[in-house]
C-alpha cells in the first residue's frame, strides 16, 4: 500500500439481520482512497444492504462501521450517493436541473433559493455526463440511461470524496454502459469509487478490486477473477474456489457460500 | 352574475365569503401539489375527518360555558395538528399497519364529533355546515385565522422549498445531505392539517380533499415544475371557489358542492384533453 493512501471505509465484524433472517454475516471490508471497487453478487445477496450500511442508512446488528474515520452519520455528507434509478416515481414533476441541484443541499445557504454558484456547479456536472442541453427537460421524459447519468451528476454535485453507486448500468445497452464506465474511470483520478454491479465479467475490465457479497463478503483483486470464482459467486458450490491469496484484513473465509 | 356583484357591494357576508375563498386557495394551492406528488391524500383525508371531533368538542363546551365562547376553528386546528402528528409518527415508524391506523383515526375522529354534537343541548344544525361547508357563514374572526394560516404556510414553503422538494422526491438522498426528514415530513403534514382546516370553512370536511388535490392534479398534467404547479393550482382554486360561489348564488344551491362539481368536471375535461392531444401527436408522428 502506498503511504499516502487513507482508509475511507472500514468495516469490522459486521452482521446485519432483518426480520430475524441474517442478510450479512461477519463482514470485514477496507476501502482506501483512490480505490475503484465493484461490489458484485447474486440478487438478494446483500449488495445494496452493504451499501446502505456504509452510508449509515441501516445500522448493523453487530460490529463497527467507520466512514472517513468516524461514524457514518457524521461523515455521510462527504459521500455522493447514486441510488437505483428504478425506485423513482416517474410522474414526479421535476426538471433535470431540479434533481441535480438536490446535490447542493448540504452546501447551499439552507433557506431560500439556490445560489448562482450552486447552479454553475450543477451545470458543470451535467456537462461532464453530457446532458447540459437537457438541463430544463423533465426528468420523467428522459431515457433510462439519461436518468442514470442525471443521478450521477447529482451525486457529483455534492463534490464528494467518495462516490457510491448502486447499479449505475442496470438496464442499459452495451454502448451506454461502456460510456458510463469510461466516465467513472476518468472520475476515479480524483474520487474514490465504490459501485454495486450485477455483472461481474464486464465490470472487471475497469475496476481494481471486486467485493463479492453473498451473506459473507470476500474481496478479490481483479487479476484473480476467473471462471471458477464467477461460478462460485453466482451458482455452484463454494468449495471449488480457493481464496488463499486474500490477506486477512481484506477478506473473510468463504465457507458459507 | 350581475345580481351577485350588486349584492357583493352591500352584504358583508358575501365579501367575507369571497375573501375566504381567496385566502384558502393560496394555502391549498401551495400544499395541494405536495399532497399529490408525495401521494398522501389518504393521510390528508384522515386528518380532515378527525377535525369533526375538535369542532364538536368546541361547540359542546361553547353551549355549556357561553361566557367564554371560542371559534370552533380553533378546535378544528388543534385536532388537525394532533392527528397529523399521530398519523405522521405512525407512518414513519409503523409501516406495516399504516393504513389500518389511518383508517381508524378517520372514523374515531368523526365518531367523537358526532357524540359531542348529539350531546350539545339545543340547536345543532351547525353539523351540516361543517360536514358540507358553509362559506356564507364565514365570520371576520375566521378571516383573521385564515390570514395567519396563509402567512405560516407561504412563509415556510418559500423559505424551505428546496428542502421540501428534495424530501418528497428522494427521502433517502435528502437524509444523506443532512436533512432531518422526519421533521420535514411532520411539518408537511402539519401544514396539510392547517390547510384542511381552512378548506373545511369553504367546502366542508367531506369534500375538502377534492379541493386540496384536484387543482394540483389538473396543473400537474400541464407542467413538470413543482412551483409552477403551485402557481397554477392556486389560480385554479381561486377560480373554482369564486365561480362556485357566484354560480350557486341565484339558483340557491350549496356553494361548496358547486365548487367541487366545477373542480371535478374540469379535471375530467383536462384528462380527456390531455389524452386526445397526446394521441394526436402520436398520430402525427406516424
């Protein structure tokens, strides 16, 4: 590890259960500044739950979570979060600019309208995701891919040190998916990025490490990803995979897969 | 129309009625769009019906202690705020039983009101006025109350528009930006409660949700910006309530019901218009 890297996310011994069933078990995870990490795993495996625990939106049943060295509730404003786009009410009357401006809530004066600076920052972020011309369009009139990019722009408008993205490329065709990953790679030069992704094969061309979530959490450097590991995450029995290269701080055992 | 305008100059009760319509429209035009986009009209319906409990209690105690009478609207405002608080806390913390609790509050509030009014000695036709509206009975004191209501609601929404918009659109994101979403949600319900009290004076408990939501629903067919929808639904509200008053005057039909029929009819027409015009544009494209 280069010495200038700082620990941004530190999760120790975390369990999370909901209505009596264990969703996450014995999770340890470290994310350093500058990382570009993808969280992968099957549906219902706990990916989004892990993201929400990092953000402090969910409290772990056991264990500790540190974000920027303190409690997530105190440091959450330094995170730019992009939720899954499918959760929105598409009849909600907002323009693209209205949505991106929500990213400025913590920076703005608090009461009254947004400042000129806020608007300028938001236009720059829209420029970055190539949607500046759509600023006045209705959010509901956009395509799925455009909405994803608006939500990325909103997360960037927070001027975050860490970007957390929940399935930024779900339901997109290959071309747009590529474009979004390429944009994220550019952004990664200055921002740490953690994203949830359902497809492992494709994303591993871009990220440095892959965090596998299926109740337990295991971390692999991208170079290790092979067919065996993919099988293990999404289907066949776990004993096929050997995790001997994982160092203790970054990975757990995989017995429960 | 001509008769109405002549009488408007000479009768104070008509002036009060028109003024009340305008004052209530400003509050409901601003709050209605929130209720529509946040999809809480069922909660607003429950709040409005519990109001009868408060009104009934005040009428009952006013007859028992005639030396210190208070305006029944104070009772309405108190119960509306109380039930908004209870309903808000239930919907924030007990998601599974939310609709049951809200439905129960709805009926319990009404039941309380009916019991109080039944036990009030003497003349009790006021009940019908509160259920179906009696805008021609608006007093000067009511008008002062409505002014306070407008100042509170317009002030709060103007200062915290961005926050309310963000909380309604994406609660989770708003909370990550450091907003206390429980406080904003409860304030929104409290403002809805106060607006409902104003609306009760114009169209009554049973019909007030229609006047709260229909103008906003019409406006949202034609705009994708919340503040424009607020402006439009305020204007529509003024239009519906004042023309309801005017049109009902000569034939002597209830103004509240006339107002609701106007609003409902316009909503249906707007839906048809929207459907036809979007269908037309599809045809042109092909």
